[in-house]
C-alpha cells in the first residue's frame, strides 16, 4: 500500500471521527478479514497508520489502515432508511 493510499484512508477516518458519524467498514486483512463492522472511529494515528474503532457488537477494536477496504468506508445507514 502506498503512502498516498494510507493518507486517503486516514483522512476518511479522521473526517468521520471529527464529525461523530457512524460508519460501515469492511475488513480485508488480519484476524477479522471478511467481516463488516459498524460503529464509530475513536482515534486515528497517521504516524502508526492505524485507528481504534468502536464496533456496535465487539467494542473497541484496533486496526491497521491496510486491514480496511478504503472503498468500504462509508456512512452507516440503518436498514429501511431511504429504501
């Protein structure tokens, strides 16, 4: 993963953290690979290229930027809303 890709992921996560928005992410690497998570970003570290996520079901979870599909970082939408 390039430094530019790390920057994009970090900025997206930081945006949702600052705005207190619930997000939906897909984990593509590591022990949680293949899982989707819904929750809030608690902290983002650009220097360590990682973040802490508060998942609705699992609580606080640390992830490396490279463990997340950048295209999957989106605002969480409740089922039935807008459908």
